[in-house]
C-alpha cells in the first residue's frame, strides 16, 4: 500500500518568516494530495489540496507544490503568524478524492513571536 | 449545522471489556472512515465504508470491527480491547467519489488499562 513520509517532525520559525514542510509518497498511482491542520485539542481540518494534473496551487499565504516525477509534494506558508502554530499532516490517495487517504506522521509547527 | 458526532469523547476501560464508539454524520455523505492518531505515527486508517453495507479494512484493522447499516452511522467496535488500542480515534466522512474534503469528528480518547 501507499506510504507517506513527512519531514521535519518539528519546525520552529520566527513570526513573519516562511515555513516549508515536505512529503514523499511511494505509490505512483496517487493522484490527490491534501494538507490538514490540527490545532491543539482540535480535529484535523483541510487547508489546501492539489491534484496530480496540477503542479502548484496557492491560497493566500499557503501554497502547495507537487513533483510527480520525484513523488514529492510540499506545503509552503509565508509570513507566518502565531495562529499558524499547529500540527500539519500531508496525505495521499489513489482515488482522486478524500477516500482511502494515507497520512504522513505530522509536523509540529511553532511560530515564535 | 453540518457535523460528524462521536461518542463517547473520553473513555477509560479495562482489558477485554467490549466497547463501541459511535459515529454519526448529518451531511448525507457516502464515505465514512475511522482513523487512530498516535504520537509520531500520524493518522492511520482502521476501516472505511464506501456506502451502506460496504466496508473494507484500512491499514490497521486488527482488533476492530465496524458496521454500516445506515448511511449516517458508522460505529467502531472493540470486541476485546487491549492496552495497545489506547489512542485518539477520529471518525470522518466525505461526500463522494470526487470530493476532496474529509470532515472529522471531534475525536474519542480511549484508554485501555
């Protein structure tokens, strides 16, 4: 089955700096790649996603890039703010949707004021 | 309000005492799934259901059972809980085959002594 590896496991940045989280996947048939944010004590929530026919997608301060050849995708957060502090999970699916998502192990992002 | 509801939210039990964690969604979603979250391991899928009476194993199904007799409900059953099933459990649902977002419940923290 699919295996998703996520790095780093923890990341601290100064407020206003950028943060980058990277994931690799093993199944070349994967075609849907979402990112979820989980604040402390809360449920994971979708923040952005990308499908395999697109190389990059942006939504305000967050962006995701996908390199299908390398089986690698990344989350970029610019101008970080304290409320960006959370655990971020990448995921991958071969179903083109949220079905049968395989998640990475998570990255604890801390934005220092 | 659109939501996924899990009960109980917190439970402490003893080894071997059967328990059920209920999950209900009010969004008429076809797809439902159970994940467990453990430190350093991310979210791992236990079971999923594509529709009523259609269920399948995820990555870590051992020790768990599920049923999908109604579209809105997807209970998780631990027939004989063991300490290694101590975890945070999330139920989630999604609309259909091309839908990207997985809506999570608030989580159920289970401790097995």
